[in-house]
C-alpha cells in the first residue's frame, strides 16, 4: 500500500499533480481496475492514454501518464511511463522491511514460487500473480506489496538480455534462486552460458547477508554462485555434500513419501504426486523457507497442501484405469525430458502427446534430435507428435520407432489417440499431454475429457 503517492513520486524524481492519495493496486488494463488503483498508460501497439476515460469510469484513483491530462484526477507525469513505473517501484522497495524471496529459471519457477507460498501458509504473504513476471509485472508486484505482510515472493522472467538485471534492480532480494538453467529463449540469449549470465543477474543483486539457494544438480549454477559474496544453501537429489539432500522416497498414486536431510537432521514429508521432477522443486522451495529462519518442523506439514497448477502437470483420474496429465502450459527442453522420464517410471500403458519445442534458435534441430533419443530409450507405448514438421522429422529419425507418429492436424491425432485408448481400456494407462503455448495442446486435453471421461 502506497500511503502517499505524492511523496513517492517526488522521491522518485517524478512530477506530481493534484491532491495526495493512497494507492493499493496498479493496473495497465483499463478493464482490470481494482481498489484504489493507479492506472499506468503504457504506450505499446495501442496508446494507453486512449483508455484513460475507461480506467476512470472503472474506478481508477490516479494516473501515471506521459503528459498532463486536462482531468480532475491525481497524476504522476513522466515522459516514459514504463520508466516512471519502474522508478516508483524502485523507490517504494526502499520502504519494504519484510524478507523478499525472488526466483528465476528456465522452467519450474512458477511452480516453485507457488510451493514457497504454500509452505508459508499461516503467514501473510504477497506474491507474483500468475506469470506476471516481466518488465511490467515485477514493478507492479512490488508496488502492490503491503507494508504489513510477513514475506514477499517475486518471480522474475526474461526472454531478452538485460531483463533480469532490470528486474533485480527493483526487487533487491534477500533470498534468491535460479531453479535451473536450460534451453529456453535461445533465439535471443543464444547459448546456455548466455542463459546463465542473464539469470545470474538476480543472484548478483543479493546483499552479503542475503541467501542464495543453489541447485547443485544443475551443470552451471554451482560454478556461477562460487563468486557470490552471500550465504548459500545448497540442494541436491544425490550430491551428499548438499545442505538439503533427498535421501529416499516412496511413491504411490497419490503421494511421494520423502525423506530429506536438512543440514544435520532428517525429516519426512508428503508431497502430492505431481511428477517426479517436482521432488527437486520441493527441496528448492523448502530451502527458501529455511533461509528465512523458520524451523523445518514448523512448515514441512504444509507440503501436503502443494498442488499442481493449471497446465503444469495437472493430474486427473478420468476413468478407473486412465490418468490424464495436463502439462500444456509450456514445453522447454528440461520440461519435455521430465515428462518422458515420468512416463518411463509408470507401470502400465505409457502415452505421450507432445508438440515441438519453441524459442530454441539455431539449436532447435539439435534439441529435437535429443528428444528423439529420449523416446528411443524410454520405450513408451505410443507417442503422438504435433507442430513444426521439420523439427518433428528430427525426432522421428532419431526415435526410429513405429510407435512414434507425427500428425499435421489435431483432428487426425485426436482420432488415432482415441482409438488407441479404447483398445487399451483393460490396462492401467497414463497420458501426458505436453506442449508449447502457441500449439494450444490443451485442446487435446479437452478432447480426451469429452470423449473418454
């Protein structure tokens, strides 16, 4: 809550017009005005200034504009409203006293963020909503952080160089992590080393008394963090030197029963069965909460409340024998590998429906050949591919398996999938539908539910 918008604007070096006002929320869409809102007129494909009348009609209490408006409403004036938004957020961050946990990564960051929030159940927590983690979402999240919350959890995303540094400059985290460094946004970041450098900017923003949560199982992160002057909590599924180490787990249809060592003590916790890859994610989330000083015994029971999030490995039993997993939110290389690995461990019919992977730049064909190798080793019962025909031909060539098929149309894919499911009704079966957002693979999920469930 911004108790004095006028004072904040002046401290940020911006012009202020009108009476002082309290602000609780920030909006860039005139149709999404909430209580005590500051409307930011962003100039993009459309000029946000055109929507000021709509914003005021919907309840906006103040404006951030690039030029003074002839209106009787408080206004913050800045030549570039995006820079103005960032300036307000950077200044407001100085007033926040609660620990701020921030995270980025090639995949899993939204899941880990939600896990952290769940582990902090019972505390007052402000956190990034949805995937509002970009150059607009980060400053908005900071500005909407109330002074009286116990913790803030802020997610930072990127697809171009420099975006994480800009976000970190505003967030100024007390605890930070990179979930992993993988092949994502390579069209702009070019190489995995480029991804590491970009993501690493968040960790560089940590103060010397801050905490870095370190994924020891990642190829690049441990080396990068060695040069950081801050406290570190290391995590691993297998490295015995880790501060937080997964010792053992047992899996059932509903839960993973997990044994973990946290520093010198052993603990047990239950994690809902939302995919094997989320075992590591849960350890990273636990480490973040441990870094706040809360004892594990105080929050580990909250792991049972963790759930999958829409399109992120959402598992549903749609018949007595058929489990459907909706993993259609995105398809990074690491996430695709996790889907294949999860099916490999399943006892029963194993079916994968997958789109091609996006934003891999010059390495796209290479990563799709790797995908073909995974499928060759995984011995799945059926694989249905959709998307870029050139990239999927790389998968088919490497897999070299008649059970792996490519489809140019979802209609043909759906029909063949339905026929196979019907023939497999006597066996336990699991289908994972995995896809990049642009391919709308959730349509396959909807088709299965309509025709099988």
